[in-house]
């Protein structure tokens, strides 16, 4: 009698403890009986979901296990292949380091902070600016801006076509150093 025939004749039985069944059922189903009618969790005021940072669990990741070769010859070939690739990698990094040193690019990368690459397109710049504005807004840097929510002040001198642009100074503007020297000489 083959193994398939034995399995068909007597299928294996899965035994589960009945005491844990109610606990499992209560943990996987909501109190209302259906996920469609379950209430949403309470929201946090001012929370933006895209600002949420993911924190990894403290469980160490498992390393993938590779099957060990059965015979000694295959094991020796595998070891030699690993040595060759490690040696080639060291040679490659030595060449790169030598070229970096000759070009003056070298230096330890850990001492220098990582540089941010500037965007190339207009959309990239707009996205960068929007991200910085949103970051500053979330920090509260725009909360104490003078004149916020009030109309901009208009100066009559600005709209008067008979007054030359250089003849008036806005009250909030300080004199430019060159203009201070010129007025002192006059």
C-alpha cells in the first residue's frame, strides 16, 4: 500500500485544544460582530498619517539557512568560490580607494555628513520647498509671524507715479550701508 493510499484511507486529524478556541475567536472578531460596523479608533488632533514614523519590532531577523552540500568535494568548491569572490571584492575596493585618493575624493565617509542632492526639475524643487514648509509648519515656526491674518500694509508713496522710486524709503526698511555713506556725504 502506497503513502497516498494510506492518506486517502485515513486522513490526518488536526487536534486543537478547545480551551484556546474562544480566546482566538474573541481576538479576531470585533465586539460588534462585523468589521464593517466596528467603530474607528479615536483620531489624534493635528495628526498627519504621512508624518508617522515606522518603528521596527525588536525581534531579530532570521538569517536564511542554506542547505549544506552532502559531499566534501562540493563543500570545498563552495569554499573556494567564496574566497575568490571575497578576494575580487577586496581588489575592486582597493582600486577604487586608490583612484579616490589620487583624485582627492578620498577621506572617511563617516566624518562627513551625507549631502542632499539638489533636485533637477521644477517639480522636484516645488516638492522640496513644500516639504520644508510643511516641516517648519509642524514645528510651529509660522505661529509667531508678525501681521499674520491681517491685510498687507499699503504705502501711498509706492503707488504715486510722481515720486521717484529712490526718493522714498519704506518705514520698516533700514538704510543700505552704501546709502548711509551717500547721505552722510550729502
